[in-house]
C-alpha cells in the first residue's frame, strides 16, 4: 500500500477528492499510484454513485471497502493489475449499471456478476479469460458487452441466450481464439454492432442471418472461406484473398448486413 503519510501531497489530493465526492457522489482517481486503497478513503463514501479508479496500479483483489457502496451505479477499475473480485462485493452492489474491469489480470470470471440484474454495460476486455461463461445469461438487461482481447476459444450457448434478444446492442469479441460462434447468436435480434475481428472463424452460423438490425460489422483477421451462392451443399474450400479482407475491414449501414450474410453457412451445407 502506498504510504500516504510519507507523501503529504498525495494525502492532501486524496482527502480533497474524498471531500468533493461527498457532495458530487462521484470519485475519480486516475494515474495515481496507489497499489492498495487506504480504508480511510472510501469508508465514508457509502452514498457514492460513480467510482472511477483508473490506472492506479491496484493489485490483487478488488478493494473490499466497495461492499458498503450499495448505491453505486458506475464502477470503473480499468487499467490496473486486479485478478479477484470478492463475492460479497457484487452481491451488495445491485444498483450497478456500468462495470469496467478492462485491462486487468482476471482469469476466472467473477461469478457474483450474476447478481447485477440492472447492469447495462460490461467491459471485460484485455484480460485473460478463457471462455465466455454461462453466468452472463443472468444479465437480462445487458446492452453492451466487450470481451475483446482475451484468450476465449469457446462461447457457452447458454451465454448467448433468449434473455438478451431484446437488449444486447453491442457485442465485441475481437482478438480472441474463437473458431465458431453458436447458432444462438441469431437470437440477438436487437444487435446493432458485432466486432469479431482477429479470431479463427471460417464462417458464421446460418441463424446469424436473423441479425437484421446490424449496422456495424467488423470481421477482418479471420480464416473466412468462400461459399457457393448457388448450391445448398457445395463449398469453395478457399481462403478469402487478403485484398478481400483488409486488416481494417468493416461494413456499415445496409452494407453491414449484406457482408454478414455473405459469411453465413447454409443450414444444409457441410461444415469444413
């Protein structure tokens, strides 16, 4: 823990921000080297609505003092070195609408996230997650999910569930190891943005054709193969040329749906 008594300037800054936060109900700490949060900083801020502790070199467990902030609506702990969320924290923070745990060292999914029934935006990008777990299906009001830049190689079909069909608008899965998307992705009919760049995808499931509201589709850096537009069964077993899928390729508006459909495998076709 950073010794604030040994750093009077830092102590004064933190105390000033804490006093201000009691009025504004918002605390922002950015690029302040803390490693750990001193109990005295947060213990009197139980009415806080928005908490941002960004790039402060926090290590290990999410600060346990958060457990008493039951009115918190925004929690941003991005760009630290955290790897554990104690279960009681999210069990008690059920008013959260936005959670950002990006750019940390999480490997295990915080299962207590399932208690955040009001959550609308979740950013878990740039961690070390190996899967997209089924517990995400409990977040019935989720609108924006970012799990880019992890080590995900599979997606639980329960996570892409009917509970999201009228809520999820943005799904970001870029820079993972995903070789196949589940057919249930077609249930996400409210989806407007899909980012699946830099994975190992060769095709999209036939039900992806139901994503009629797609207006942003990012797809470069995969192993796409060309499918015959004239046959329900035959496939061209050829990789797309690099010129066809440039490194920054993306489609917008009506073209996004058209491009997405071009990568959908026919439901009668043999998978390769």
